[in-house]
C-alpha cells in the first residue's frame, strides 16, 4: 500500500512538473447510498458527468441503502489505492473506524450531501447544504401561510438515523416553535422513497379522520411528497388545498405537482455536490491547498408563484 501511494505520489509530481492536469491522474472511489429518490439519481448522474469532464477515473459503488456495503466499498477502494474517496453516508454514526483506515492510508475522503458524527479530522471536507436551515425554511413557509389558523401537520421523515432526517426535523420544529396553532400530530419515516411515502401517508389519513383533520404535510423530500399526494387524491381530498404540501429537494416532478396546484412549496437541494468536491480535491492534490471543513451549497425556496411549469422544463433533463 505504502509503495502504491509513493508511486502514485511520484506520478502526480511528475505530472505537475510536466504541467499536466492533476485530475487526469486521479482515480476516485464513490460510495453512493443507492437510488432511493430522484434527487439521488441526479447526484449520481452529475458525479459521473463531472468526473468524465475532468478526466477523473470514477469507481462507483452502489450501497443499496446499507452502511455495511458502504464500509466494504471504502475498504475495497483503500485496497485498490485510489487517490480519493467520495462518501455519501447513509446514516450519521458508525464511521470512525473506516475513516481512520482511509486516513492511515493517506487517502482523503470527501463527504457528499449527508454528514457524519465523526471528528472532522477524519475527512478532508464535506460538501452539502445546511440541512437544518432547509427544515427551517419549510417550517417558516407554513407559518407564513397558515397565519392564526389551527393546523395539524403530518411529517414524513427521511431515513432513520440519517443527517437530513435528523436536521430537517429539528429545523422545521424550530420554525414552528412558539406558534401554538401549528402542531405535528404524526411523524414517521418514509425512507425518502415514493412507495413508502404513499404507504405511510395512507396510514396517516386513516388515523386522522380520513385526512379531514390534517391541515398540512411536511415531507423531508419531494419523492415522499409525490407518493403522499397520490394517497391524498385516492382518499378523495385535494393535495395543495385541503392538505398543504411542503417538502425538500426541488426535483422536476414536484414542479409538475405545483403546476397542477397539488404541492405548495419545496426547498431546493442542488444535486451537483461533485463539482465543488472535485474542485477541492484537485486543489488539494495539486499543491496541498486545504479546503474549508464544510463547503456549503445554496438552499432556495420555490412556491407555486415561481412558474413551476418553466422550472420543470428546465430541470427535466438534468439527470433526475
Ligand atoms: O441526503 C440528501 C437526501 O437524500 C435528499 O433530500 C433525498 O431525496 C435523498 O434521498
């Protein structure tokens, strides 16, 4: 391993001296969570595109939602002597040991979109949004739109133990705190998938007087919201008016729902996490430039007044 690293270092140095691009010499392992949502599919597509554009050899491993598969993939990347590892961690805990192993092998790890509980000296940088802020923006939208009216909210949480599920919940609760007319009456995981979002929403509707006692749905991602919208329609209610729908991601399908008046607001999460991640890695490999520990991407609120049909047209071919 040490020999491999020394060789790789020498090759990189030779490339530098010859003035060639560092990226062309880079092999990067990418441990992706899976394909639970449209947003995740777009992140995978854009990561492949960014790698190709920069001449990076990308080794892709789909973990199918399992942390153990991600740990195996990281160990395999280390054994292959890759130059860097991208990790989108399915849950927040349980990474210390494998991150230590990557550090011992002198392989920088960049976290994508989700965060870990480990010490930040175990990875080079993390690219992602302010997940709590996203939840807060969603909650504030609801506060601003229900006024003084009593509003029972049902919440579809993301994957249990994942940083977006934990933080988007906390952010939303922060926004509605002090607004006693707004209350989360049911909250359950829908695992960030359409199927589960629909299934759990059906159970919420049954438990809440066929949905008549629900004023709003807050979903931690758009895919669960899209599944839930279907369930609301099948229960004979109008999503977007009988039950307000606010969610996160800004995938094309939520803009179709917004254009039809069936969803109300979404907070955009850019799927291009790889661009900033590769920029940071290239600079680090070139001359040791240390990136900040957190590279924050933008979060933007979209509502029905933002021409959802046009946004759909713009986004529909972007890899979602
Ligand atoms: O980690 C980001 C979240 O994971 C996205 O909001 C969700 O759609 C995805 O599956």
